[in-house]
C-alpha cells in the first residue's frame, strides 16, 4: 500500500519515518499513528492511511484521530494505582480485602494489591463469564470477581489477567477515591497533561475514533511461535484452557466499534487514545512534560522491578511483569532491558525507557493475531533504537 505519511520528525529521526512508511508498504498497515518523546520533548509525530480499517469510507487519518488500544489500557490503569500509593491511599503490600472486604471470600484473603498488578492474583478467569451489560456495570462486575475462587494459590505463580485485571483495579480505585478508574484518569492524569486518552469515551470525542478490525499480516515470530508445553494455537482454541477462558471473561465478545463499548470504562481493555496521548502519558511517568510528572523516580523503579517472570499460565509463553507493566523480554521486546510498558492485543503499544528518556505511543486500526509482539510495532522500535547514540 502506497501511502502519504503526514507529520514531522526532528533531525536525526528520519529512519523512524521510513520505518513507519514501510509498515504500510510491506506489512499491510491501513491506518496508524506514531509519537515518540525524548526527555519530555516530542521528536516524532506521524500519521497516515485511513481513519477506518474497512472499506466503508476513505476518510483520512488525521493527527487527532483516536483508536481503541485494547490492553495498552492496562499500563494507564496501573499508573492510577501507583499514584494512589504515592498519595498514601493504597498500600501495595496490603491485602486487597483491606479496601474491599467482600473480596476476601473463597480463599482470597492473601491476595495483595501488588499481586493484582503483577498478574499473580490467581483470578484470570470467571467460572461464569459476564454479559456485556454486567461487565460494564461496576457493581455487578466487582461482585463477580469477589465471588470467584482463585485457580492457583495467589502469589505463587503468574498468568495474564486479560479482562479481570480491569475489574480488580477499578474496584480498588473506587474503594479509596469514590470514583471509577476512567473518571480518576480523566481528572488526575489526562486533564493536567492535556492527554487525548480516555477510559470511557465522552460523547463529544466520538467523532474522532476510527473503526478498527482484523487485518492479515505476517505470522508472529519469536516467542509467540514457541511451544513450551503445548502449542500456542491449541491454548487459544481449546475452550477449556485458561488462555481461552481469560480472553472470554466477557461473552459474547464485545464489538470494539460499538458506541456502547467505547462509552464504557473497562480499564483492562477499552482505552481510547491518540498516539501522542499514549506517548505523552509514558513520557510523564519518567520525567516532566510541560512541568507535569505523574510518578516519582522511586515509584518508577518499583513499577519496573520484576515481580513475575517465566512461563505464563495464560499466555503460555514466558512473560515478565513489573507492577502493572510488561517488561522487556522475549515475549514482549521493548527498546532496552530497562523499558516498561504495555502492548494491546493486535498491535497498539505504549512504553517508556528511563535510561534513554524515550516514550513511545503507537496506535493502529488494523488488529493482527499478535498478542504481545506485533511486527509493525517491532519495526518502529528498531528504527527508534537506530536513532539513539551508541552507549
């Protein structure tokens, strides 16, 4: 696909523009945007293609076009918990039941707040999946999670909490602030920084969001092709596997283009952002952006310290997690060993790397079968690495 790339790059960042264009030419990109900050200053701001992935319209992607970023939402939600910890409202080492007494049922007394962030709570699935109506009702969703028994002893192992992560985080935020996670993000994170980023899309911004959908592309490479004990394909097709059940905690799976889905607040899965909104958010975690910094250096170090590593009971491959963030590794290669962030299933990505001062946000309307290492995002990371001076 030949495409005109819009936007700007600072001097020395031209390889990133070239890599972004090649994603359209060689990797089937339809519509996408990329932003990169270095030391709090934007050095890459690119967009191209069509706003909608399907053939219903040819409206071009604009600089302010936003897109659902799926699980890249988790990194934003994690920052809410970490900020509340800094403010003395949440203790990372406290039992979840201290704030949410009903949660202690069925052997969950030992689940700590840090276990939730590190995917160690043992609650990646629900025995009875939720309807969309229940999933988006904070009371009923919290009740379902509180009534669920762990599928492994909390704190002893890890497995990706694809959807339940959002309900766990949301109820913790509600218990200590009285606000839902989406509301708290809007007032305490997005407003001070001027972020185009929402968990619960306002009606006034609905016109900016493009239609997303599945696109074909190269097969996943690296870790996601590995078969540790069973094939990844089998894990995703077996209806009884933890993998399939984790991603099917809402049944039937909601339509990402449904206005009701976009309005809802699911802190694990339905954040909507521009590339700049996502990159600016990560830039503000590791340094000031226009005078605003969201996390202290000490909290960043805690967030990116390894909490979980090794075979993931849900994703099957080996994963690494800090407190709410995926860490650089074979399943989710980021810029450098100290990078932390979160991909969204199918393509989107946001991360920061404190050592280089880099923060990146990539959003796309074309969902691939990839879970953690989309080839388009990986091509952009390699180009960013090329532009950095050798250490």
